[in-house]
């Protein structure tokens, strides 16, 4: 499902782990991700953390796709190149709302961002129609 999303053709993230309430992905920062000051645009940080926390939440929902309801992002350090790793964990859940937190680190293991999101089950079934296997 993740690999079939058209946006991932551009970012080329690699989803490494998806297990109960936890997910991790890796993404290589490229020059085309830079803003005018030659560091990664905040959209790259958001993409990595939203995806990691989304999959942490969706790992606990077996029948439908979850949707990001809100996301709060803190950019703590610029990154210009190399691999970044986003790790997401569900920290709270109820029947209709999942809250997940994430941390993004650079290739040297330094925290470059953190964020938290809230996710809600949608009406879209996890099926082959959306690339789910």
C-alpha cells in the first residue's frame, strides 16, 4: 500500500518496521528537497514523521485506513543530506482516536525534529483497491 502512493515516487521513503503501535521509516535527503538556504524543507520533516506515526496508528486498526486529523511538528535542527530515520509510537488510543508521537534523527543519530499526531479511522477499507496486502 505504501509503495503504491504516488507521492512516494518523489520522496522515495523506505518503510522498515510496522508492528503493534510502532513504525519506522528511512528517507535519504536529496538536494531537490532543499529550501533556498540549502537545507531540507520542513515538508520533508513532516512527511517522514507523519508517515511513521500514521503507520504506528494504522498498525492497531485492522479493517480501515486511518486519517491524520492533526499534526504538531517541532523542527529542532537543520539537515542537508544523508539518511534520516523517523520512528513513531502510539501513546494513547480510544475507539475513534489514536495519538502517536515521533522522533526524527539524522545519520549521526542527532534529533532533528519531533512531532505528534492524532489519527482517526476512516471509512476506506484496507483492501487491494488501495494497494493493501
